[in-house]
């Protein structure tokens, strides 16, 4: 949702007609879809060629930033969610380290 809001803000900054932005939203067209759309289809939403090029570049850069932030692995919306998953696992690992090694104690 954040990416979609950023896209619509970008389109507004390029003075794209609000009706076209609403049409994009209603047709559920987001950053990833715009990158794979044929130019003549995208022209139905964004009529000016320069605006289409700028929009494609915006989508590409935005997705590249998201991938970089995720490090290519699972992406968590916030660090609290990430730590909520990691904390129990760390606890288990600590408990395993504290258990006596039976083979060495005999």
C-alpha cells in the first residue's frame, strides 16, 4: 500500500489527471504491473510519453530500493515483527548451548 501511495504521489507531482490516477487504482495497477505493461496500454492511463518513461523509471527505482532493503530474503514491515520471530529462536539456541554434553561427561 505504501508503494502504491508513493506511485500516486509521484503521478500527481507530474500533473497526471486525477481521473487517470483513480483509473489506475480501480484497475489495481501497481508498481510491478506498470513495469510489465506494454507502452500502448500504459498510454491509456498516462497519455504523455515523457510521463510514461518517468513513471517506469520511478517504479523500477522504487522496487530496486525495496529489494535492497530486504537483502534478497524475507522482508519484514518493521523491526518489531522481525524481532518477534527471532527472539524465541535465540532463546532455544541459548538453551541448547547450556545443556550438558552427555558424550563428554562419561
